[in-house]
């Protein structure tokens, strides 16, 4: 299954999978927060853990994106050879940055908010959906070029 000459191509997916674990845990806590604030459900919200895991997932996804672009260029001398996987990955980049910045702002200036947290949560949910799509397209890329 592993081609020795292409072992470096497994680094990008490993980083991204680790980011997915942190990202989906963060999404779960954010969904609980949404239900507590907007649906008046009783939940404890682990604020510090949500912030920490959110930062870790975004850092991992950004680093993984950079590694993916680097190894794609190093292997095939062409960035968009992976087609949809590349296109969606580039579309994810601004979502990562805006989600990070809105979360950072809310953590820096803690107060009750209605709309910024909805934007932040919506972007986080979109990120998790697009990252799942990236898993599907990434498997397609691996089946075409690596396996």
C-alpha cells in the first residue's frame, strides 16, 4: 500500500486528520454553546477548551494546507493537478482565517454577543463540512496518484 518513494505524501493527510479530530471536537462544543444560548438548553460550555482546540485545529489545517501545496508542487510541479481537492482547499483558506479572527476577537473581548458568534459558528460548521469533502476528494487523489 505504501510506496516508499511517495511516503512524504502521507504527511499532509496525517496532519489534516489530526486537525479534523480537534476541529470536530471544537464543533461539538460550539454546537452545545449554540443550543445553550439560542435554544435555552442547559449545557456546560468549556470555553477555554473550545478556544484551545479551535486554535489547534486551525493551525493544523493551515500547516497541512501549506504542506499539501508544497508536496504537490514538489511531486508534480503543478499546484492544481489534484483538481477539486486543490480548489476546495484554496476556498477553505479564507474561512480558516475569518473563523480564527472572529474567535480570537470574541476571546479577547468577552461579552454577550448575538451575531458575531453566529457568524463564527456558521463558518466553523462550513469548515467542518468542507473538510469532510476534502477527505473524499483526498481519497480520490490518493487512488489516482499514490495507491
